[in-house]
């Protein structure tokens, strides 16, 4: 394992967090803070509702019925 692979493996959380922060700040600069907050809240609500009500079995059954 070379030094770059070792660094990535040991610091994956830091790298992902930094990438997410960069994406978030670019998003805020592009659409504005109020719109960015609104979109973030709606996405988080969607994730929570999806986690609570949508399961793998429901998706599989839905796709199976269409075929």
C-alpha cells in the first residue's frame, strides 16, 4: 500500500466531510442561503420519510408488479 492509499484509508471521514463542505458552500453561493436552507430542509425531510416508509421489499414488490 503506497502513501496515498494509506492516507485516504486513514482519513476517509475527513476527506468526505471536506468534499461535502465544498459542495455545500458552492451550492449556497450559487442559489443563495435562504434557498439552500429550504432545499436542505426538504431533502432531509424526504430522507426521513423515505427511511420510515419505504423499504427494499416495497420497492421490489412495486417493480415486480410492473413486469
